[in-house]
C-alpha cells in the first residue's frame, strides 16, 4: 500500500496533468491504487479545498483543481 502523502501527490499530479477528469478515469490512471483508495483521498482533498468535485455530464463526478486566482480575487481579507 502506498503512503498517504504519495497517494495525495499522485492524485493531485494526475488531475493537474489532465486539467481535470472524472473519478473513474482518475482511478484507471492509477492502476496500482484501488478505486476506494482514490475515492477516499479525493474526498479528503475535497474537504480541504485542494480539489473541486462536481457532478458533471452523464452522471460522472468531475475532479479539478481550484482556480486560486479567481478565489483570491473574490475573497477579501480583513485585518
């Protein structure tokens, strides 16, 4: 079993490389990990705001990286 940090980096790297993808495609691109391992890590990353998960076309869960530029522009920081 791969370490937690290694799984995180591999998932984030694959999502970045693909410019977003659906959950099943992501799991297939990491054949040494089970679908459950990928799902659980995507869930954790989503809760931390490191990936965005949306329900897309054809009933697939789409995963992409957040657009930090838009997020920074729409959130003001108060002292």
